[in-house]
C-alpha cells in the first residue's frame, strides 16, 4: 500500500509530470503534490470527494485537477511510476 502523504522519494519519481505553472494574478495555485496526495487518499479509501479530510485542499479543487489529470493520462502515468494497483492504490 502506498504511503500518504507521498514520501520525498515517491514524489521525486512523479514530479516531472507536473510542470510548474505560475499565474500572474489571482489566488495562488495549490501545490500539485498536495492535490496528488488528496487524490491518492480518496482512491485508497474509496471515499466520495465530499468526505475528503480538511487537511487536504478543497474538494472542488482536488476533483477538478483529478478530472484534468485523468483525461490527459497523467494519473495513469503516476500509477505506473509508483507501481499503484489500479483497483485500489
């Protein structure tokens, strides 16, 4: 079972999949590492998004990034790099 939050070693394996983006204005972007930890927690615990613990970023933010990463294949690549079982982290 994958350790959550991700260890520095595990994050180093997947960090290159998440290019650093800077918005010139507005609210600061949530860390991809924080969001990935939330997504992995949700998948591991098989909980609905509204049950995400408050220690993670807002559920809406996590879900939006989840759908974007799933549609672009980023999550599949994360699973491969971290040797995550697709049926239950």
